[in-house]
């Protein structure tokens, strides 16, 4: 049963290929679902595409969240992936992720969302945007994966013009939000 909803970026095929270029160097099944989420099979439940998260909420607030997000104006964004890093995850796990360079426009969007739908975990004052690659309890495995990706890693840019709200886990699309214009990314 889904108990949370999460609001994430959606990358088009061209941008997903940029991510896959680096993660394909890891010749094993990757899983982005955190430990400790009462999920029987993390790999089966890992149905969200590569993304960064803007916030999440309790499923009981779904209608309120949809109404509030519908009042926000979304515009196209460019983000810059500047490194591959590791952080501590839940239940003594490690998270391998693409680091996103600080971005004023993205931070402003997160502040808008936080202002109307606060979730302290996604407080713009202390949240670091990232794109999860893999979560594992084996630190040596995570280090090995990081080394493979970093062998020829070069910082790269991704574009975002769509955001989605999903029930998780596994992912069930609730609502899509598109940018309001087709102007160049700012």
C-alpha cells in the first residue's frame, strides 16, 4: 500500500540518456528505493525514473497537495551535474548519487513548494538536491560503483520542463505538471 506521495522532476529521453551513459558502466541491477520503507522487494518497487525530489508528503494529504501544486507556476530549468558522491542512507545504507550544483531557480521553486506545503526534510535551508543512482548496505560495492562512473566523468547539464506527483512504492502517477512556456531555459 502506498503511504507517501513524492514530487519529482521528469527528464525526457535525451536527458535520461545522459544519465544512462554513466550508470551503464555498472554491470549490475541498480536500486534507488531506500531501505526502511516497509517494501518487500526494493528492486521490484523501484519503478520511478531517474529524478531529483522536490518534496514528499503523507498520502492522506494527496488532494490538498494537488490543489496547492496546481497554483504554482512551473518553468523550465537547467541543472548542472557536477560530481558523483556518497552519503549515508537509512538503516545503515549508503546512497550513490549525482550531485546537483546549487541552482537559484531550482531553490526558488523548492521555496515556493515549501511555503505552501512544508515538509521539514525538504526545507530549502538545508536540503541538497541529488539524483540517486543506487542504495546499498555494502560500502565497498558503493565505492567500486563510484570509481567506475568517475573514470571518465565530466560534469553535464540536464533540462527539466515536467514534474510529476507519484504515490510510492511502487510508483503510481497521480498528476503531471508542465512548464508554462516554451521559452529558452533560464
